[in-house]
């Protein structure tokens, strides 16, 4: 058996999220079903760096699985892509150490959130960005960012449905880039809780609209209670952009 | 009654084309059903500059309809967009002369076709561009263009299912723009037949791949028979970009 690490991209529009759920179309199910076909019916389990919600996209999700097939590394993407539906694509594949783990070994992630400031919605972006018609003050949002950086207990920014116990995470950077009518939010950290980016986004937007003061972030964090943060922004603006590992994929055999 | 001209955009992915067909979701049906709701149940008929096929998009489709509602011009887009599904958007509206006709008065159209040269398909573009993995020589395609320009009987580039009798059209320009891995084809002419742009695209691609010579276009046109032209390229790369009228929409009262 060899362990294979893949970088995959998917359009989240047609999926009920990444993780397998009964009677739902999910990314994990498509991956496992493609792998099982490639292995002539013997079941292959896939482990991802983490799940993503319904409608959330990925450009650089990372998965691993084990296989007895001795395909040359560079043949794996084409072999899988020929079976996968066209809303999931294997971008790269590499053989890795047999103890490599896509989730446990991830040391950081970048998520991006696309916000379009518009009064008139663009039908081509309806699944790919949050089209926002209220005026927002970007500088106010930037003033809120320092309160979020570094290590904090992010319980207030985590879905109340989460069962994770340790809610301490370290955010390394939050960057807001302006491109024409688009605001691109980049969140880089050692890991993110369930719905965390979407709640951070919703809260930053409330700051940008003037409904909250930038310094209120400090109080929200201290409360450790989801009800004090802002609304959860829609999933379809969110992209899992990149997952970081200590090992470089190319040297990782 | 006042006649209203609108510029509309739609993502063709979820539609069985523009024109009403029994038991199919079409753009015309969504427009008429929104207008009928806005008119408290009295039926409103919509006339477009022309139909588009299943999967084909529009950025600047033009329609007209008549209404007794005396809404200020600038209120029409929001009034309709609040009822329409989010894959069809009214971009602009204007009151026009009561004999204005979206189809008969159109004097020209621009269509665009997005081709992405790639070995690995991008899941986010699967409905919005033709992702093409064969090597193509753009200069060869450019050499074929002069044979298509001007007035010709385009029967060879028209779906055999078309019932239109006059197949003479005038192509004013075909432009190929290169942007990174994207080739953007712009077709401007006085009108286009059923499937004409898609058959032109398919034929140009066969020239670009080296399967046909640029000068063969002349022979294909002379044959006046669909079987001599190339394959019909997929609809999802195609956009109805703009419709031209002699009247300027702003002065058109």
C-alpha cells in the first residue's frame, strides 16, 4: 500500500458540503466512489484536511488515501479526473510517507471570502461571491482586525452546534484586498472552527456597516458565546484556498 | 399602454434555452411569469431580440413588452428583479416608441465565445467556458477569418433543423483576443442563424488544430450544406453580448 496526497478543487454549489451524509451528494462521496471504481470495487476511504459546508468552494483542499495500485505519481490526477464529475478536480497528486495525515499534519490554512459591492446582482456570480448592497466602510473593518489576530478562544465565532472542545485558534493574518467592486478577504491561521470564517465575515460586515464598533471584537471574544458575534455570512462566498504542511508536497516520499 | 425595452442578463446553465417550451424552464417563461405577477395575473408577453440555446448565456439580451403600469423608468429593473429568480437579471429599462420591436429593429449583434486552453479542467468554469485540451494554432484561425467576413449565404453554418429561408447574413468582424490561457472570440454581424456561432467556432477550431486549411472556408460556404462545416461547439462557452439598434436606448421615448 502506498499513501497518496492530492490537492483537489471543487465548486461547492452542487454539494451538501464535503463530508459524507446519508442520501446527500457530497465531495467525499464522489471521491470515494471514484476511487472505489478505480480499485475495481474495493472500498477506498479518503481523509481530508477538514470539512467544508454546503455551497463552500475549494481551490486547494488536501486529501489522502491509501492504494495498492502502483500508478506513476503524475498519472493519478488524470486517472481520477476521468471518473470524477466535473465539479471536483484532482489538481496534483504525490506519494507521501505512510504516516502522513491530511488533517492531523495540517499546520495552517488560508480561506478566502469574495464580497461584491453591488446594487444589482450579477447572475454569473450568484454561487461564487456574496453580493452585498449595503454601503460598508472598509477602514472600519480594518480597525477591527488587530483584535482578532493571534491566539484566542474563538468560541464566540464558532457554530453552537460544534462539538469541538478546544476552541483556541491562532489567526496569523486577515487581509482585505480591494479589486474594483470586489473585496477579497483572506484569512490565514493555524486552523478554523466550524463556521468560524463565516461568523468572522458576518461580524466584520456589521462593523463595516457601522452597527458595531471595531473594539467590540475584544468583548465578543471574551464572552465565549456564539450569540454575541454577528450573523453567519453565506457559504457561497467562501473558498478553502490552501492547506499548509511542514512537508513540501514535491519532496514528500 | 407603454412599451418598455429592457437589457437583461442571464446565466444559461439552468435553462432549456430562451424560448418557451412545454414543461421546460426557459428564460422567456421566467420573464413572463414575473411580469404576469407584477400585473396581478394579467398575462404579459415578452419579445426578445432572438432566442438562445440551452446553456447559452446572455450579458446584453434585449426584450420588449407592453404595460399599463406607469412606473418611473428607473424603477422597472428593481421591480422585476425582486420577483425574478437570481439567474436572470434586468440590467436596464427604458420606455420606447410603441412600434419599437426588439427583434425586427435589431440591426446587429455581438456574441462572444470563451475558450480556455487547458489540460486540466477548472470546476468553476465548467458552465462558463469551453475548456479545450488540444493544441491550437491561433494564427491559422486568424487566416480563416477573412473568408467569413462580409455578406454570405451561411447555410453551411446553420443548423439543419432551422426553418429560416433567407440564410444570407453579414459578418462585420471576428476578433480573437488572447488573455493568459483564455481565447476570447468576438463575432459581430447583422444577425446570426440558428447554431451559427457554435458551428463557426467548431469549424475554426478544426482549422486551429490543423484538420482543415484556412482557405477551405470558401468551399464550405459555397456548398450551402451543413454537413461540410465543422462540429457544433458546446453552448456553455457562448454569450449573447450586445444587441444593436439604430435608436439609442436613452433617447428612445
